[in-house]
């Protein structure tokens, strides 16, 4: 358990003894279905991924058990990294489109448009 002033790990990798790197469970702390379902969708678009799913262990816990199984000996961390990057790109595109369509205000109340 993290002591005072220490940050708890946001991501843990859980792998069974003797299992290959292509079949891994990642534990994402302080996350819920919002990230879980979106990330699962992005990862499943990867042709090298055989299985991707997630569970939330209990409604009162804010952590996701995220399982990835790949084909061809590709480490499961690669599709996870790629999925996170692609999801970030999609979110940035949505934000840019939104800001381009709707004017906003800065801290002084001045309207601006991106």
C-alpha cells in the first residue's frame, strides 16, 4: 500500500507464472466503464488481438481488470499502448471539432474560437 506522499501505480501488469507475454491482465486503477469499454473497442480493432475484455471487480471499487490475448507472439502491452494512443487521438479530434463549432470564453469572459 502506498504511504502518504507516495503515488499509487495507475497500471499494473498481472501475468501467470509461465504464461507468455501475449496473454496478460492489466489492472487499471481509478477507472470505470467509461475508459474500459472505449479502450476495449479500440484494441479489438487490431487484427493481432485474439481476445480483449474487461471486468470491474465490484461496483464500490474503481479499478478495471483488463485482459488482452494476442496472436503471433506479440506482447499484449503493444496493443494496449496502441489502443490508448488511438483513443487519445479520437478524443483530441472530438475536442477540436467541438471547439471549432462552439465559441467559448477565456477567464476574462472574452469569446474565442479555436
